[in-house]
């Protein structure tokens, strides 16, 4: 699946805000393709910053504007891909497991 996402110039996830509060796992799959990602500025993406381009207006008009902004700015695209790689390194399974172990050790201490 990631190879198909990698073929895209940009990937867009225009979620709506819902009462349930969750973090999007789909965006992590899309980020694995290391291509620019556009999301809505909604709770499921609240833990992300420069790794994604956030749309204030996730309507068709807003999405078009966001795609144009990202595709029209190679410097922005490069920065987003750099930040996606940094995010992946900071949140890989080895580091996540180490954080969990430290938390468990603190609870049991």
C-alpha cells in the first residue's frame, strides 16, 4: 500500500471533527510514504505540526487551495518530508517501547 501512496505528489486526509477523540492511525501509514501530507486541522491530527500541512477549511475549495500551496512550494515540500522523517525516527517502535518501559518502571518504583 505504501508504494502506491509514494507514487502520489501529495496525500490528503480531510477529516471532519467528531465528538469521539482519537488520533489518526491512517496518517502514520500515509506518512510512511514520505510524501507531503495535507490534513484537516482537526483533533485526529492534533499531535502533528510541521509534518503535515493543515487545512483550516476542509471543503473542496479549501483542499484545492491546500494542494496548490503545497505543490507550488518545493521548499515547503522538502521541509515536510524532512519533518516526516524526523517524526518517524522519534516515534519508532524501539523508542516507543523504551518510553513505555520507563513509564512502567516509574509506576512500579
